[in-house]
């Protein structure tokens, strides 16, 4: 983890109190912490950094999920293809991430991609900003994003059919710099950052996957600058009981709260209609991006992700 994150990190378990973390360094290479521990002196929470990978989600008694859901090798292959399929010269690949990145105006401040998965949006945006951080709950996704960051290449096993797989090598373009980027493990409901520091926030295809989507938007708003900030929220609004109890959905139902369409409700939330956020946003644009996920050689999901681009 890059040392410059130290000044903006706080204990996610102590929110809404913003308690800075004390660091114990064990191994460092220039501005990169390879082994160490971050510790909250208020609650005693420990946040390890192992092999450069920082775990900033709230420590839990339950073991980390392994091998299932977003931690499964299949999900990793799907998302690596979804993010970098164009660089594998796959004619089926989409250009969704460059379309989302094109919606963001260049900024002098830091950018946060919440639910960054394997990092394509962060790579797309890094030459438009001072620094970009991708944060995601999946250790496997963040490990893959960091591998791309540090080694600039990754061998991917793409499922072809049944047990058949095809190995491909992804190589990042020379023009992509990686010195102003970082990926960390963390939770969209309790972001481990001080308030008011990010100049731009992205939440792509995340809202409908969270148990408490409103809490995520409150957190997105908290860490955004009060002025001179941009936000991009994009989602297919595939509300499901698998992800969240119905009363937490921000749309897709007839009963209150948040009856009606997700796009309308989140637009109203950002505009400040419910006064759930610290400061109102102006809606700049709405639209959609076609986004694709690959399961195997003959199976793809085509998803209309509807976006709201806002600023304040
Ligand atoms: C549908 S994927 C979208 C990923 C990426 N934003 C994109 O558009 O390709 C949802 C992502 O949210 C992450 N995620 C799920 N729950 C999360 C949480 N509580 N905090 C942070 N990330 C989470 C998953 O690991 C996954 O990377």
C-alpha cells in the first residue's frame, strides 16, 4: 500500500467518529508498505497490510469468504474479461469502462472507485486525476488489480466450455502509469477515509449488490468534497432478496420507502430531496452504458447500466 494513503485513512469500525490509524511498519520499499499493521487506538481494531495488500474492512470474527461468490475463480475470470476483454482482442468485448471514464472531467484531486473489482475504471481515470484508489470487499479482485498494478501483466484462465479453459496473457499498455494508483480491500458501507477528501467518486454496478445501498450512498457523499466534486453512480437496478432485504432497496417496488424506479429515487437523493446527504448535488447528466460479463465462450450477460453523473 502506498504510504500517501496513511494521511487519509481512518478506522471504519469507529465511524461516524473519524479516528486516525497508527502504523507499525515491518517492510517497506520506497513509498510502498509491503508488511505492516494499522491500528485504531480507540477500539483496538487491527488492519493488516500483507504483501502490499491492505485490509481496511471492519475486522470480523467470521473467517473471510473464500472460493465462493465474488471470491470464486469463475467470478475472477468473468470480471477480468469484462474489464480487459478489449485488450485481449476479443471482438465481443465492451468499451463500457472508457464510456464511464469519458463522463468524468479532469480534476486536480483524488478519485475513489467504490466496488472497483479488478480495476479497469481506475486505470481508465488515472491520467485525469491526482491519485485514484479502488476499494472492494473481494480480496481476490483486489489481489488481481494489484497484480496488474505491480507486474503490469496477468495470466488469465478463461472458461471455454465445461471444464475446458484457455490461458491468455493480459499486458497493460505502456501509456498507463501506475504510480498514482492503489487498490485496497474495504467495505462500501464503512469507507476507511476521512470526510470531504475525494474530488470524484464512482459507484458502478454496486448499489443493487449491497445489503444497505442507502448507507453506501451516505458514505460516498461523506468522503466527497463539499464543493468541486463529481459523482458517477451507474447501476442496472437488479434488486434482489439475495443482496438486500426489500425495505433496503432504493427502488423496484410499490411500497415505501423508495417506491418506484431506482434511477429516479437515487437522482432525488443526490439532489437532496430527502436531506439524507450532507450537501446536495446537481444532476449533470443521465444515460446508460451497455456492459457485458462473460461466463464462458458461448454465454454472456448484456447489462444496461443506467447512470447519473452529478457534481457540486
Ligand atoms: C457487480 S460487481 C461491479 C464491479 C465494478 N464496479 C464493475 O462495474 O465492473 C459488484 C462489486 O462490488 C463488490 N462488493 C460487493 N459488496 C461490497 C461491499 N460491501 N463493499 C465493497 N465492495 C463490494 C464486489 O466484490 C464486486 O466487485
